[in-house]
């Protein structure tokens, strides 16, 4: 299993529920199959795309009901480790201590590329305010407390910035999005690295509001003038929030978009490690806060029908499902990475026999 040191809106406990009664399979792998219910939990970052894929698979397998709890990456890893779900979902690759806690062999499959948007709600201030890593760090460290601070003004010549106080919101749950954001800030700011650091949960400076899930942060931003926070790009679009153009390694300012997230992932190779992270990619036009998100699956399955539904769900997502991710403001995996992920998925077995995708998803 690979390790990596770096790396719309739905309710935090929303389900990717697709109507349909559970039916038994007609055949195993490769033949027709009607699907059964399966459960998953984890990343709120990726929840909208898993919702769509669940609907897609249900259209071909009437009994397939993919129930997904969007509880954050940390909760997903915990539920997967305790085997209370059929798959977990995380934006932060498993660390060695988490891998060693797993009760059996597992694979970590990349599913899609996304962006962590620095989103804000400032009346009269259009989307695209330019910010760099050190300035964003100082905002979250509370060294910068108003929107017309000289540090922000120097990055935005000619822009009329209001004196509105900045209200910062961050995730309070165990979050892969937090891991991505704080890892990037630790690279951009020595002060951030020494005072806060990078993890799925960190000790935020006192006085800041905390919310569970990207949807919780998005709700706070929508309701609070002057606020700023970090959320999955698709949540920012869905909630009509302003998003910052972030300074890239070449000095340009890049806003999150399907194209800029794709550019960040253009050089991604498999297996994914810290050296191949797309965070702060040097590719031209790359959005600096782009990342990969993953699902966790045990290789040795005991329930034949659940294993088949799980394989079919992920096979669809890694093949036909990649073509529709742009409609939800994600970016597809590079073709070679998607193919490598399919090779990982082929390791899933029941009683020593591989679980091949059904004809309904091919």
C-alpha cells in the first residue's frame, strides 16, 4: 500500500442513497448482476462525485444501494478500520500507524482529482482576489485581521478592498481537506509550520469558528459577511462563494477550475508518493491546492454479492465515471493512473477467486 507524506454541497451525514431493493446476483463477475446494498464513509470533499456514481451504477444494477456517510476522512478511516463499513474514503493517504491498525490487507485507490478552494464571502469583492501562501497563513494565524490589510492590498493593486474584519472558519473534525490545506501552508510559511503544522486535525489559533464537513464550512461562509475558509472547490461553486486566485510556484496567480486542477494532475504517476504529490505542482497553469482523493477497500472479502457491488461501483467510477467528473467541478485522473487504480481493484477477491466487474458496468 502506498504512503504519502503530502498530500454540490451535501450534509455531513448525508447518504448516497439510491432507491432499489436488494436482490441476489444472477452470476459472479462478468455476467449480469442486480446488486445489493453496500455502505461507505469518509471524505466530504468527494461526496458529491460518489453520489453521482452511485446513481449511475443503480441505473444498471437495480438492487445496488450505495449508502455513504460524509463524515470526514478521519471518521472514514476509523469506520473502515473497525469494519463497520464496506469501504472508506479519505483525502489524506494512510499513515504507517493507520496501516498497521488495519485488521487485514487493503488497497488505497485514487478516484478523482479535486481542489481545496480558499473561499470567502465579502460583499462587493468579486471572486479572484489574489493571495499567496504566506498571506493566507497570516490570515489564519490572525496576524492579518481586515480585508484592506496592506499585505492583501499589495497583492491586489487597483482593487478596492473594504475595511471589513476578517472572520476565519476552519474544520473542527478529523479532515483530509485540513491535511491538504495545512500541508500546503506548512510549505508556504515557516511561521505556520512552527506554530501549527500539518495534520488532519491541528491546534488552530484561539477564537476561530470550527465546523464539521465542507458543507458546515460552506454554510458558515454563506451566512457570514467578511468570512474566509477552505473547502472543496465544488462546494464553493455550489454555494456561489468567492474563491481566491492563489500564487503558484512560477509566480502566477491561479484560480481553481477543472482545467487548473487537471493541469496539476498532468504529471501524476502511480504509485502515488510524497515525491509525486500534485500539491503545489510546478506544471504550467496548475492550481497549487489540488489533490487526489482515495477509497479504501479490503482485498479479502467474505460476502460475494457485496464484493461484486463494491467492485462494480468503483470500476464504473474509474472508467465511465471519469467522463462526468468535470460537470461536478472535479478533474479526472490521468489515464495511466486510472488504469493503475483498476489494477489495484483487481486484487479484490472472495475465497481466493478474483471479483471481476459485471457486464452492467462495462
